């Protein structure tokens, strides 16, 4: 937290808003770690990026996280997660990167993230920030990034910005 606070202080000197991204396979992955970071890091020094896929991967409800930290959420990553691959990965004790190799992340709308609820939460909190659509993939795994991106775009146009 000392290092992150220091980053926030340096960024503040230059008018940059740093954004913490709780991420699977890191020191800030689970809810208790995220809550500690949000308690320990002053809001003026650190905002929050909520990644819908990483929330679900770590057992969190992204909409609830967004509501809880609505004043700090400045940025979002829209990512969907295949519930069957998640369950199999947990049961087999696979690490995050092995799960990526198994295509745990999928085009938006094909996984278990409740984007209708996320959308409503963003409306409710009057979110006015940026969203990046992501899909972590393993270059060695069989996937088609262009087709997956097109599927995600169609889903967003039909569901999220409808």
C-alpha cells in the first residue's frame, strides 16, 4: 500500500488520476484485498477500475463492487467469463494463466457476467467514465480474436447501449 500511495502522490503532482485494477493472480485479487486497498489508499490518490470478469473470477459481484465504490469507479473493463470453465478450473486447482489457456474468458454475453445488472448499476450511479471491452486470451489457445471482438460488439449494441 505504501508503494501504491507513493504512485498516487507522484501522479497527483502531474494531474494524473491513477486507477487500481483488482486482478486475478495478483496481490489485490479478492474482496478482502480490494476492501483493504480502498480503506488504505485515499480517494484523492487512487481511483478504481472494476473488471467484470476478474470480479466474477474472484467470487465478487461486479455490480455490488461498483455500487460500493461508486465514488471511486472511474474506469471499467467489460469482460465475460465462462462459468463451466471457471468451475472446472477451481475444481482442478488450476492457476489463472492455465484457465486463460482453457478459454475461461469469452465474448460478452456468452458467459455468466450479468451485464444487464451492470448496465443498470452504471445508470443508477450516473457513471460517466470510460469502459474498455476485453477478452484475455492465450495466443497458443484455439481462439479467433476478430470474431470474438465482433460478437462482443454486437452484444454491447443490443444489450448494453440499447
